[in-house]
C-alpha cells in the first residue's frame, strides 16, 4: 500500500483530534476573551501539517471541526477553492460539535490559510455608530472563531449511511460512490488501476453521479485520495427485490414517475427493435408509447399476439430501459430512441416441433417485414435437442445465417440479428468451481447460438451484493461469467461464441445454486396493473440488454449497414479485470482461448462504439468485393478481387511520438450465405459462401512484398491452422474463423507510421464453384473498422488524420492464377 497514506485514512476509522484554544467555552466568545493570536497560530499549525498536494493529487479531503458549542460558518467555509461536501453534528455532555467534510484544492488550502492569517493580524475598518467609534473586528472572525480542528479526512468523513453500516471488514466489500458528474467517467476509467471494480449502472442527479464499486477500504481510500471526484460514500441498499416486493399502489407510483421522465421516440425514420419471443403486453405504461397495436405479430397466424407467459414483456422492458433498479432511483429525464415490434415465436401452449424451428423463425421475420423498416431482431430462445453439436451448423442456426445474409424470407436485404447463448442447468452444478461446469461440453452453447452472422450474447454479472443477514453468498464473483451462461466448448474449427456478454444476474451459492431477487434484474410485468414489476435473469436478459444497445447505436448512425453496426458494437467490447485474472502471466496468443469461449470479446462499451462510429481516428469502410471469378486463360476458378486501402495515418505525429505505444484494433464483418450440407459440416470453407480476411503490412514491408505474401494465403487448407509470426494479440487461429474477425496489436508509434496498408482479400468458399461462376460472379459486402487507440495523445493525431482522409487511396487489384 502506498506510503503517502496516513494510517487513519487507510483504515477509514480516523476522527479529527481537535486542538483547544485558550478561552474556549460555549457560545461565541468576544475577541478579547478568545486568545486570538494563539487560536490563529494553532490553526496555521494544523494547516501546515496537512500533506502537501502533489501533481498526483487534485486536492485534499479535510475534516473541519467546530469549537465546542460553536456552529461552523458553512457559507464562508465552502468557497474559494474549498467545496463543502457534508456537515454532521455530535452532542456530548450537552455540548454540540459540528464537523464539516470539505474538498480543498491547493488554491483552496492557501486561501484558507490566508483567512486564518488575516484573522490573527488584521482588523476590519473601524465604524462610526451614534457618534461613537466602534473598533473593527478581526478579519474573517465569524469563520475562524468557529474552527476547532483541521485534519485530513478518512473514508468515514464521506460516509452518508448510518454509522454502523460503515464496512469493518478489511476485505473487498460493496460501496455506493457519489461522484462529481463532470469527473465521474474519469474516476471510473482510472478506478481499475487501484483495484476497484466499478459496476455498469449509473444514477444521475443534478449534482451527483452515483456508481457502485467493489473494493477494500485501503483500495478505495487510495483512489479517493489520488483521484478526487468523490462527493460521498454510502452502503448500497436497493436491489431488484426491493421494488419487486412493493405492493400494487407503490409499484404503480414508481412506474408513473418513470414514465413522466421519459421522452418517447417520434418521427418516421425511427428504428425498431423486433423481439421474437412470447409476445409483448401493451398494457404497461412503459411499453405502450413505443408499441403500436398493429406492430404485434405471430409466426403462426392462428396464434394470439398477447403475452400470456410474461417472458417477452420482461425482455421488452429490459430492451427499452435496461435494468429498472437503477433507473427508478434516477432523477433525470431520459430518451428512448427507438420503437418496439413483437413477434410471438413461442406458442402459449405446447411447443414448436424441432424440425420447424428455422421455418417458424423465418415466418416470424416475414410477418413483420410486410412493413419496410430499419429493425434489429432479437431472439432469446434456444433448443437443447442438438446439444452437443460441437459448433457445427444445424438447420436452425443455418436459417438464422440465411436470414441475416438476406437470402431467406420475403425481404432481400441483410438483417441485424442477436440471439442468446442458452442457459445452463442448475442441477448440473456440483462441488467444484462453477466455471468448471460452465466450461464443460454438457454446457455447450445451444442452437442456434452457433450461427455465424448473428451476434451471440452470453451473460456475465456484477450483481454480488446479498441483503444483510443472508446466510448464503453470491456464486459468481463481481465481473465474471454468470453461472447461467453456456460457453463454446468446441475447437477453433467453428466460430468461437459468444461474441459478447451482458449482465445476466447471478445465482446463490446454495446447493444446487438458485436465482435470488437481489441478484436479478428488474423489468416490466405482463400482469400490469396487478403487478408493475417482475424479475428477469440469465442469457435472455443479457440478450435484451444487448439488443437495446445495438438498436440505439443503429438509430444514431442509420446510414451504416447491419454488418457495420455488428462490427462496431462487438469491437467495442473488453474483458473485465476479473475475466483477465484467469490469464496466466505474460499470456501468449493461445492463452486467450478460454476467455473467448466464455466471454467472447467481453462487455460492450457504448461510449467506445459511438466514438468509433464518429471519430476521425477510426476508419469505417463499407464496400463490396467480387471474391471469385473464372480465369480468362484456363476457365478455372480464381480469387478475383481484393481491396487494398492506404490508411490515412498521421505519419508525422506518429514519428514524433517515437517509442510511445499505440494500439491498433481492426474489425472485419461480412454476412455469409450458408451451405449446411453434410459434406460441408466439417469444413468452414464449404459452409460459408465466401471467407474474407484482413492483413496489415509489416513495418519493413513494401507494397509489392505485401501483395505477394497475401497471394500465398489465398488457398488455405483444412485442418489445424498454424499461427502467423506476427504481433497481433489474438492471432490468426482465433481471428480467422466465422464471419466477424477482430484483432489488435500494440506497437511503437514510429513502426505504426510505416504500417499503412491494409488489405481485405478472399480465401476459399462455396461460391468458388465453376458452375456458379459461369453466370455473373456474386458480390460480397463487408465492413472494415480500423481504430487507433492513443489514449491521452489522440488530440495531436486528430488534425492530421482529418486532412489525410480526403486523400485516402483505394485500389482494386486482380489476382490471377
């Protein structure tokens, strides 16, 4: 632990030890009774013994105590670089003492010192009253005379919950952290450096942003001291079961308040989120404004459209508003940027025969596409009948791929589809670590989660806080895989799924593990007005949350293709610190495989996805390619085209940065047309219509050498892939599977300045068929995302990139056999 922390601050148990001024006593003493010089000297000594404010610290948290019987002059204290955060009073032996917690910048400490010095040495001007001269009082007398102690504050000084709720355990505990809104994201970004795990939920109030964190007292104390921004600390108390257990009237009142703060979407160009589940009830006030009666459909025309089971309405609430637990406590208005459509995919009674699942899904898509709209499809239902499938395509997953590629259904445009990973069986968990069960082949992702073109959503959790007095604990640690989430146990022959994970709630450590209200998400109930809220969890909840984010992103950037939105969203994901804790030290490429199989690329970050969509430091390319053709000379099939892009690197700025480390992240997304024939089941090159890859030139590699290297890679062979000798973090074995390829590398800025060529090229696919190519060679769309992550030095790079973009060269190159 850092040496610059005093013991009482680390422990959070310190209280100010007041010095005593001569002439002390109850009430405000006149200046001739108070030892003015001695009082000022004692206060100056207290100020001088405070820690020096270094460049690593934005200021100091101070506890300022009153003299016994005095009231602090709070208005005078909270000014000139000193922010008043909290005032508390204590009565002992009939005498009241007030204590203020303040945050003082270096300038604030100096201003406080100056006020004390003036009190000790200077008077206000004399005044004439009724012909009598009244001597001026000491300067700043009201403030300085009220002060009895000035010390650096401990964590208790920021505590706003009941004193007995302050954590006494030295281990990791949950905290509610109240932050200055303008500094909140900076604190959250750096909190991990101090071992603090910050939850994704936010509460926004006029003067505060509230987050939850898990950390020890020592970790939090050091972060508070070094980072500032914290206005208060409290005990997290409200979980989903609090609202779920309210009576009918109270629940309705909370809903009414939330509905009044909502700005609902309007306009003709609004996007739609199409939930394919058990239907959606329109009765709920949080759903009715965005779900028209004519926008409820059923895959089977003979079914009703009302939600009798409740699952679809629960997902609708999460997709629109997220977990309602933090939303209900928020005070600010919010905007919903899209509308809902509902497709009943699951009958009210009985079940869909397995062989019809693909057809039922297609019928549901057809039902809504009688109206042409920009829509995101979300499917949170899976089947265990094909498990284990070892990642190979099934009829259902293949139909999902066809629908996404736009080659099935009444529409002919590509579609953006999300599906869930499927849920584990609680009865399968034994005495071992829960991740061992989730990683087992028996907990393999259920069909159609292995579909190449859809975004597969698994679940992680930040819900680990149990109510006081509970004898059982949460099963999964903060930031790790939700016990409900299935994983991809298969080899790298097929795409490793899920793509991302979202909050899916936690289970308790009981045997067998089970859900708990405190570890669940709160959402809308289909039984409104009898009940307003219900609990939801597992990968269905995670899929609904992801679908809401994806639809929001597409609503903000409607000109982008579904392939592009998929790439932006998934590429924004990162692993949590808890996920990365499973990596060995100095992890090599193969060590990442368990993380990909459990968490995909991690937890998406909407701020990063938005930045990538709009920032000049991210190159977003939407293009077409003719991957295969026939040779004019021999009539044989060939790889016809590739795309070569000269990246608009800020070369001069990168060269100036020299050895500074810059991270480059690349995502390539294309929807394939599937061929799930038996002969294709063991071949990724025969299942996909086309397979695209990206390559970046090496620092010393000229364009001619680069193109020659790519040509040698055009015809890969089946079987285990060999790893490229390159500097990519994840590597070609992980990257070159499926229809979404993401990788990153970190290199010296001067080297990156010379790596300015990126190619998108085809390898084998079933489109490369002589009979097919005798007609017009098919085209493939793709989206390429190239992002520079230079952290704090982006501003210097931005201007040069903006200038270079207009001059970016793009070449189409023919590759002949």
